[in-house]
C-alpha cells in the first residue's frame, strides 16, 4: 500500500526506498533500491519517472534482475530455452516442465535504450552486416556475441513464416554465427473459405481448421524437442497444468488492464502497465513470481480506484497505443503531454487472451499461436483495436512505428484508415527509436497536438 | 471488402490475365486453368499513387502495388508470403483495387513434410481461386501438357537468353508472340564478350534497373552468372521425365525448391550458389537489393565470408539511380580491383 500516487525520479525512489525499509517493507530476494541498477549500466533509468508504490518497485526490480535469475537457473541445473519471435506460445510449453526456463533473447531490443547504447550491441550488429536499417532487435546479435546480457541458451527456437523479415534475417545471421536454431513455421492467418471448416481463435478471429492442424503439428515438433532437453515427458496433463498457470497470469492482467484503462482517473502510469503486460510473454523467467508481482500491482490499482485517486485529471486524453516503444521514456512523455494510455496492442495480444481450457492443450496452444497479431493482416489488427477502443472508451490512437521493422511500413496506413472510418478518431503515427532524446521536442509537439485535438472534441 | 467478393472486370474476348509477384507461383498452374499468367516486373510507373511513398517501404513492393493497380486487363493478382512487405501489400491491395487478390502462403521452412504439404495445399487453393474467377477445372493431362510446353520455352530461353525474361517467359505459352518483344534481361555472356567475369545476385530487379547489367559491361566486366530473382535464379526447371511420371509432384517439388535466402534455414540457397559458382570464371560478385529489403541485405556479410570472393553491395531506392555516375564509379572501381 502506498500514499498518493505520483511519478518520481530514480533518486527520489531511492530515498523513498530507505523510508519504506525503515517502515518495515518486506521484499523478495531480488529486491533493493532501484538506483543500484544504474551501476550495472542501466543509465536510462536516471531519465525515467516511476510510480511510487511498493508494487511498482517490486515490478521494476523483478524486470531488472532477470539475467541473475537465468544464471541462477542454469547454476541449479535447469535448462534454458531461448524462444524467439513467437511472443507467448513456446514459453507456456517450456514452463510446463519444472526443469526448463524459457526467455526471449528478442528482449535484448531494449538494451540499447536501457543502457543508452553504452553496451555497444548495435555496433557489434553493424560489424556483422546488420546495420541501422534493421529493427533495434538487432541488438540481440551483439548480446549473443558478448554473452554479457543473458546466458547463451541450451536450445534456441524461432518461429518464421508470417513474421517480420527483420527478425527472420537477424536470426538467420545468428544461426550462421554458430548458434543452431530450431525453426518452426507459423503460417499467415487467413480467413476460412466458404468450403473450409472454420475454427474460432482466442481474440475473436477464425482460421481454417487445416491451418490450425498445421500449427499443431509444428508445436508437436517443439514438444519433442523440449522433452528431449528436459528428460521428462510433457503429457497432456502436464501441459494442461502449464496452460492453467499461464491463464492465471492472463486473468490478472485482464483485470489490471480493465481497471487501468477504464477508471475515471489513471490509476497506474503507462510505463508500469507496459512492463506488466510484457510479463505475460515469458513470465520474466519465473512464472510463480510473475503471478505474485502482478497480484501486488492489481491490489494497488484496486486500492487507488476505490479511493478515487490517480494520475492526471479526469479529462486527460484517452489514448490507444499500438506497438511497443523502443524508448521507454516515450511512455512518460505521453503523460507529460496530458494523455493517458487506455488500450494497448503491443504485438502480443495473443499472449493476453485466455488459452481455451475446453480443448486438448496442444490444440488450444495452436489456436493461440495463430491468433498472434503479427501473423494475421493489418486489417485484423485494426478490427481488434476498434473493438478495444469501444470497450475502453478511447479517444485517439497512436501507432508507434519501430524503426526499420518490415511490418511498420504499411500497417499504420491500414490501421489508421480503418480506425478513422469505424470510430472517427484521430490517429497519429510516430517513430520511436531506441533513444529519443534528439527528437524529444518534435515528439512532444506531435503528442501535444493530438491531446489538444482530443480535448477540443470533448 | 473480401477479395473474393470483388466484381470481376473480365472481357470475354481478351485472354484473362493473372498478375503475380513471385517465382514460387507456378505460371503453368495458372495457364493450365485457362488464364494468361503474367509475372509483373514493375517499371515502375511514373506518378502512381495507389501506394504512397512511405518511409520503410520496399521500393519494389511499392512499385509492384502501383503497377498492378494500374493494370486494366487482369482478372486477379497473386502475391505470396515469401517477403513480409509483399504479404502486407496484400492487405493494402485488397482495399485499394477492384479485382480479387490472392495471397499464396509459401512456407519459409522447407525441411518437413508438413511444410511441403502446406505448399501443395496452397497451390490447390490457388487452383480453386482460379476456378472461382472463371477458370476451368483441370482435366486429364492438361497440366502435364502445359508444364511440358513451359519447359520447352524455358529451354529455348537458355538457347536464346537475350529473348527472355521471367515476365515474357511466364506469358509465352499462352501468348507465344510475346517472346522476343521485351528483351531487357542481360545474357550470360562471359564466353562471347571480353571483360572481367563477374556474377550478379539479389532479389528481383525492376525493369528500368536492368540497366545494371549494361553498366557492369560498360565498366569492363562481363556477366558470367545472373542470380537475381528476375534472372536465372527465378526460373524453375522441370524435369520432363518426372513430368510424364507424376506431373503434380514434379510441379510442387520443383517450385518449392527454388533457392532463396528467405528460406529457413537458407542452407539450400548457399548450396545452390556453391554449385553455380563451381567451375565458373566469376572473379567477383555484385549483390543488389532495394533499400528496406532485409532478407538480402542481411545476407551480404555472410555471403562475403562464405564465397571468399570480392563482393560489392549495391542498394537502390528504385529511382533509376543504378545508372548514376556514383554507381558507375563504384562498379568501375570494383571491376578494376578484379583485373
């Protein structure tokens, strides 16, 4: 429980931390003052502003200690699975087995932001022929070369097919550097034709049954691989338990998102909400702790909503945010401009939807994998965004482009077209590189203009 | 609006054309259903506005979209998933053009029977799409005969390379008079033309960018090997013996195995490249790609390590700059180092 919600700097947090400790704050093993992470090189933290609740402190500490957890897991004899690109499917399988820990090396795309490029990962990618025309996820190559940001996994899987070309090309480069990759196919999701049997997917879309069967066969290949690595059988019951645990995370997140996006006053800033949502894809390498961290955050949000306290005023512009940002600071910037996030589609909506439990688990996972926003059309994404806009009462949409990402060139055009036609809302496209300091003034002007338009319409 | 529900603009007298984008679409399959297949290699058209200029958008994908939208006599457009930007172009074309658009799902992986089956099922789905557009259902040996005719045309193209391009060849069986009317593809000329033998590799080249081959020759080199997608690499050779034995299987397997760096893993592409370079006189390789083409751009460094030959990477924005003094200068310097 905390007092009045307010955003504070890292230095303020460290003082607040001392006060909380003196007041008897109980912490998990990864706890501690946030300022200590700056000593590890995470200098961007000095430029962010944070929610002042102990729940947010725990969330940040959990996020920033993942590397330690991975090394500890390896030390304890567990096997590490680097699951690339699918954003939420393979980890559910891996965490079904006790001695496997899955994580996304893709997450290295935030290292150039968090370490303000001091780690030199992008320069390493440059030397490997992957320059700035690629998405910032190219930092992953540098992380593999240095081995300094996560332990090299015992197994690497990567979904390809209906994915972005950047990632596929970077993963192929990684493979050529001597890191064997198990490629699995995720086909483009299309609507069933009149003569085809249709299957409903989580998130409301449908796909031909034949496509679901295909994905299921791909996941079966992964099941065998994980069993081999683990030395244990992943039977239906084991997998069903894994699905149930993943659903527990998703259920908490659904409650959290609903409250945060619909409360009259914003109960939790966009930055903390982004981090919370990210936990769904691989549980930050500890599924049980993820549940506790999210429960804490939910309790804080419930308390604030009940007390009628929060950020900004009730007339803050309610913004739907599309795509994750490469620079975390931009989430602070929106609030500085008078906007709050009321709806998100960070490219992993399929990792937030409940996995069906009335189906055999592999069938349910195949359907979930096919519900990935990345594998369908931009029009599908827009349809889902429109539904969420109506659900959360959003007043404007920001499509945040990822520099160099192959999907970003055209999707904004289509999403914007559909949102304007269906909802009549203003849509703004911005590009967010890993560090926005040089473009901060321009970004601010654009965000302020959007907020003004929304407020004029009220 | 669904691609399927679109009103067709088919003139019953003119042959109906299906425009397609990628070598993984077998023209024989389209032709056997009674359509004229046309591998559209964009010019690109001046002043086209269906797809606006957008930061990050591949110039080839944009030009293809604009040129396809401007085609007046087609019954449909077929794109594939081999490139993410083309896959997303499908989303836009479905909304911007008034002919049906079909997206052929070509798996990136190729080593599993399931991936091969998926491609096979997708070809059958394309067949059903063509039937819905007014094409005829295949009967008896129709496909086999079309495949045999095409293979003869491909073989002719080897004998008369200056008379062929992917585009003209794809159209030639249903419109034989087309052959020889568009001669922009450079021939493989190391045996007949003096100069430093070099190879060219990369994705597809727009029509006006085929000037690259002339520029290379002007700089004192000869083209020993054309591995661009619109050159030799994009041509699929069928084995007529297998065509007679099991034409469907031969069609599927031959097209599914076209070497491309976008396959995962892309080891087959490198095996193909090794084979092509083996015994050739090539002293250096020019890799061309359009800006924002990740799959080719990413391969440059690896290819350079792998082939152990001097390489030159050229990227272009599709604005005709391959004929610019800057590019000429770079190619000239490259050729000079190979002498």
